[in-house]
C-alpha cells in the first residue's frame, strides 16, 4: 500500500488526541517507516511561544489608520489633479511635451475600438428599461409612454453612466496597467532623467483622448439604448415604429441631450484621471500592476457615481 505525509499528519493528530484524552493506542499495524517518523515527530515536543504572537490592533486603532490612509490618498489625488491641470494649461499654450501619434493611437483605442461593447451594453440596457416599464404601464394602458421612459432615461443619464462604467473597466484599467508596467520597468524614471515630464508625455494624451471620445460614445449609446427600447416596444407592445419615433422625439429635448453629453465628458475625465493616477502610483512588483488596475476601476466607478449625484443635484437646483 502507498502512503504519504497526509497519513502521517492524520496519525499525528490522532496521536495527540489520544494522548490528551488518555486513550491507549496500538501502532503495531503501521508500516515501519511510518512508525519511525511518528516516533521522531513525538520525540521533540512542540516549542511553545516560539514565535511572538501578532499584536491585535483595537477597533479604534484600525479606524484611525484607515482615516489617516484616506486623508493621505485624498491629498495625493488632489496633487495629481493639480499636476494634470498644469499639464493641460501647457497644452493650451502649445508647450506640452507629448507625441501626436500617441494621442491618435489612444483616441483610436478609447473610441472606435470601444464601439462594440458600448453598443451591446446600451442596447441591452434600453431593452431592460423598456421591458420593466412595459410591465407597469400595461396595468394602466399607457404602453406608448415606454418611448418617453426609455428616451429620457437613456439620453439624460443612463447611456452616459453605462458607457462610463464600461470605459472604466476597459480603458481605465488598461491605462493603469500600462503606466504601472512602465513604472515597474523604470521607464517613467528614464523619462524624468531625460527631462521629460511623465505627466505631459504619458498622462496628458490619455486624459485628452478619453475626454474627447466620451461625448461621441455617449451620443452613440443614446441611439443604441433607444433602439433597444424600440425593439421591445414594437415586438411586445404592438406600438408602431413611426409612432414610437415621434413619441421619443417629442419627449427628448435638447437639454436632456446636453446633460447626457456633459456627463459623459465629466466621466471621461474621471476615468482617465483614475487610471493614470493609479498607474503612476503603482509599486515595483508584478502584483502591484494588477492591484493598480483593480484600484483604478474601483476609483473610476465610485467617481462616476459621485459625479452623477452631483450633476443630478445641480440639474434639480437649476430646474433643468
């Protein structure tokens, strides 16, 4: 019969259990090698307190450490935003050091290449909103107002939010991984040694590209969401295609479109800042790159939700 260390571990545990409870045990039936190893293991007793016990911090200490970490992170974030603002001001004055080819490649990656996933997500979200609204509006015979619900919800906010979340996971995480890998390979240190600002050379093109691409993506997402709602309305509620179009056009105003595009512009800046900031703060190990990408996505999504709340509150105060 074959046996390995699993058998010895079990027998050692059984031996200790029997010793504590004063139970006799017979090891005669064990293989000779197993008996010798057990005798060797029991010959040297376990040393008590060989390693110092890890101190357990109290709740107040843990809370204080988290508060300190929060304020330190907030300070680093404000400093990074300030540096990005200075780099953008240099761009406006034509003094920023960056390559236009990099800007074009990043625009392509953050714009055209993101169209398929943005199309799918917003089309499905439009269908979900229409289906959920249809269930309730059927009770009152107000099926036609599904067009109003889908149009206003998608154009005013949902398209921008869903596109922002998609770009946070797709592009923000990629920015953090790219810059984090450059940090690990000491490429950013090399740029600083050459007198080139990493904020201008690396962060600025990504910030500008995503801020420029988010409004067109949100505009396209509006169309895909309304199209998804139209599929549900025409297929389930027997609403005519032309009727749905005119109902949507009457419900959706220019203010709604403008709010959605402005939200998309803000979300693009938030995603780019979160991705670049976490990438620049990345450690010097391979695992730190993954941590930076994860932190970038989480930071961007939290920022999108907070910005949504602020924009909604401002629109409510202004009455638009």
